[in-house]
DNA sequence: TTATTATTTCGGAATAATCCAAAATGCACC
DNA sequence: GGTGCATTTTGGATTATTCCGAAATAATAA
C-alpha cells in the first residue's frame, strides 16, 4: 500500500540505497548493469521520487510562488502564463495564490508559501496592502522577490512595471487633440504607485496643453465596479459634466460606457472614453474602447527573468533591478 | 544566515527539541512557563516552521493540486476561486497548474504534483487527453481525484458536471420555438464527454420538434478561435445557409457574431446565435448573447466538497460520486 | 603473484520536524 | 524521609533522500 522508496528497491536488489540513488540520478559512479537493474525495478514498482525529502535536504524546492490580488480579469492570468513559460524553461514549478484583494489573505498566503519554502516570489499586492513585513520575511532570508504592476517601493525587491506616466499622458494628449476640454479621471487608490503615476501623466498632459485642471473631475476610488458606476453617474450629473473620461483600467471604462449609454448619451460625441490595459473585451464592445495597451505576457516574462537572474547569481542583492516596459495607445470608436 | 530551527531554540534555552516542538504546537504536556519562554525566543529569532519536514513525516501536505487546460477565459479562474474558498475553510492550500491545452504539459504537471505529494487533485483535462494513466498514478495510491467540466469517464474518480444535455436541448428548443428551422451546431471534439452531451441535446431537440437534421450543419472542431472563424464563414457560404447557430461555448459564439456582422448580416433577424456558459462578455456585446448559464463557482465548490469528503472518509473509494448541476437559459438580443 | 590504480559500492550523517516510551521532576500525604 | 501519583522533559526513532569518506572489488602493470 505504501509508496515504494529507494530503500525498497535497494532491498529487493540486495544493494545499498546510495547505489540506487545514484542510478536514479544519472550519477557517473555506477555500473551500467546495476543502473539498468535499478531502472527496471523502479519502473516495475512504479517508483516516484519524493520531492519533499529532496527539498528538505537540498533546501531548495525549485518552486516559485506567484501572488496576485485576483485573476478574473485577463491581466493577471496572462502575466502568470508569461512568467510560467519562462520559469518552466529553467526547470521551476509555479504555485499561484490569489488574495481576492484582501490584505489578510495575502499575509496568510505569504506565510504558507514561506513555510513550504518556495525559492522565489513574484507579486502584485492587494489594494489594501500598506504594510510589507510579510514580504520582508523573504528578503531577509535572501529569497528573491519580484513585484509587478502594483509594486512595493523598496530597494530590497526587483520591479517590473509599464511606463504608466507616459501611457496616461498620451491618452489625455489624444483626448485634448480631439477637442476635449473637460476630461474627467477615474483614478485608483493613492496608495498604489501605478495609480499615482497615471494620475501624474493625466495632470501633466492637461498642464502642457493649458487645459484647466478641475479637481472635481478627479476621483480616486476603490476599483470596485459598484463604485465606478456611482461615480460615473455622479460625474454625468454635474452642472458642467465632463466631455471625456479617462479611467485607471478597462473594466472601469467598460462599466462607464454602460452607464453613459443607459443615460442616452452618445459615445464619443457627448462623452469620449479611454481606458487602460487593452482588455480583450475592449475590441468587442460597441463602440470599441480606446485604451492604453501594455505588453501583458512580456511583464510576466520579464518578472520571471528578473527572478531567475537573482536565483542564479552568487550575490542576489546585486541583481535587484527595475524594468520599465513601454505602453501603446490604441484608438478605437470610443474617442 | 540559516533558518532557525527548533534545535536552535532548544539549545539556546537549554531544553530538548521535543519540548520546543510541543510548546510550538499547543500540545498539553508542557509547562506554561516553558511555553512562554519558547514562544518569546521563537518570535525573537523569527522562527518559521519548516512545512517540508512536517509533510515528510506525516505524509500529508495539506495541499490540493488543481489542473486546468487554460485560464484566460473567465470559466476556469471562477471555478478555481470557488474551490479554493471551500478548501481554505478546511485548512488546505491550493496549487494551480495549467497545461495550455497540451497533453504533454498535463502529464508533466501531474508528475510534478505527485512528486510534491499533494493530498488530492481537481482536474479538467486538455482536449488532447485520450490516455489517463497519469491520473491513475494517483488513484492507485488512493489519492482522491475529482474531475469537472471535462471528465475522465472512470469509476475511480468523482465528477462534477452540469446537465449539458438539458442545457443544449433547451437552447435548441428556444431556437425552434422562435421559428428557426436550419439550426447549425458548432460542436467540440467528440472525445470530450460534455461536447457529446451537448450535441445529443441538440439532436434530440430537433427530433422532438420534427426539424430535419442536416449533417452538413454539424461541425466538430478543435475549439480554437481561428477554426471557429473559418467554419462560421463556411456555414454562411452554404447554398442554404443556417438561420441559427448553437455553439459549444461563448467565446465561439462571440467570434461567430463578429463574423456574421462583418458579412453584413443582421442578428438575430438573419442569423440567431446561442452560446454556452454565460461569459461576462455576453452581456456586454451588441447584441447581447443568448446563452446557457452554468453555476460556475458552484462547480468549484462542489468539486472541493467531493474531494474533502474523500479525504475525510476512512474508505475513500466508497465516497466516489458524480454531481450534476443544473443549467439555465438566458435569452438576450442575439435570438 | 603482488602492487597500483580505477571503478563501484557501502554505511552513516545530515536535513527539520513529530511521536512515543521512558525517565525525571514536583508535590501531597503518611 | 519515603511512597505514590501527576506533570513535565528527554532522547532516540522515524520520514526519503543526498552526500561523502571509506571500503570493497575489478582491472592493469610489473
């Protein structure tokens, strides 16, 4: 009933477990005949090596933990796939945790990944995360951590981000150049660096083109669709409503489009909409959503590359780096 | 530099490692004073227990593997979240593997999960999978396996499926009742049981309403969007083109809608379209997609429940079961 | 045959934790 | 102080594997 072990093989063949171990691991110091006998019996007994025992001994699991706040929208799954492809090539396995945007679940997940001794971590944190001690647990033991999208601004970790500032700047520039003057911005929580960068891009574009900044048109919210709905309705009810809307992400923009349509307003004639991320839905809805595209699977691949660089380095701390990837404005019918 | 262990704590406190172990695990046979001293030092040294060592000893990892063919579309992530919620309540962790619809990657993933000694498996296999030996490795060692959506028709494993037959029957019944006579069906590979069930529902509905079955209107394909595009174009180019299209899933239906629109045909006047799954995009596109909804996170929860039942049973084999969940037709503008 | 070298095998240590029987300690009572 | 009992602690075994120095065996040369 129990799993066969190398000791079972050794006993049945009348040899020592060390010899079996070497035969099974392509070690040179073993007679070819012995190796054949071991391999045959292993096959016959359906022997499967116990990775737990090896990991305990070598103190490396060849497993990378990936932590994301959610994976319903296309963004995080796509990043994960990119990272996984790259890591698999290097012989690493991947375990995925999602926190459902809950700080507490994130902390629990981090603890659990630490206890199971992952060799490294790729993270995008929750919107609630303000305290990063649960990641410091890793860096303190020299376990490399790479952040992407939502990043911990610490020099203990590598980061992969897109050029949020320029992406936002170009989006707003496009709106100004197509004649918009009252451009509202649905922004994320100020605690998220990418949210701040996008907001700065928005502000600088307005200033550069000498469009007056109206604080009542800038709304930071919690990224839930319910709140998005409420705030878009609020904006459209203003005495001087906006003639354009630039949102922190595509799901928000898509929700906005539903609200605008429901109010009988035309897109883009009455209100133009621009999102951020190029969610596949953007191309399918009517009108198509103008959006700032980011190289999603490249983000995952770069994050994996950063991590592998640190894992393979003799001095991992020296390999800490920040990668900034370009964005690209895709103009569709909504603007 | 190295991780503190219970032996470090024991040495520093001048007590035995067994006592430290008991103090740390809320075991009764330990003096309250000793426990306090141990807990304090553990905190101070930032001690984290090594789950690998415990798993090796107890031969259980409290980890469940989830294997899916992809997770870009909303379906699999949603199932995973449902399962994860249920498993977390019971104190289990989850590791997720995706095979990208590749049989070979699926086999590799199964091996890797086995080597890391997961306590159970939740699986939806690839469209290529014909041989299930890599799952038999688990059942042979009494490690419970639950399939969902795409299931291995074996009495060694539990299964969670929706009533594909009735869902498809009702979809086609709806099309007949709204006056359609030439209803095409884009079906999946015959090797997938859910694909066959949906096709049978389609056929029986036609027969029941005495609508002639035209084999040239039934196309089994490989579920890629490129092929979907080609086959929809092919159907629309027939001398007697279909006046309705029932597809195996929503992504296919959405692709079909793009093709039909591009050809200048009207939906639903010229061609009605019905999908399967109620992907969130379905409600957002123009026209809204009529579709057969399935209780997605309930599938995940039920799969987790099946697995937990087997894990907690003294005789896991007796707990093997099949759960069938109901579907519900959602009528929107496309029909 | 014997010495030398190369190849192959062996047995124990190590990894970090839990568990259990046995030993030690503490305390009350006579 | 000794006895009995409860509480607490100890040391060694256990889990599956790798690694390493030592030992055994085989092959080669003198």
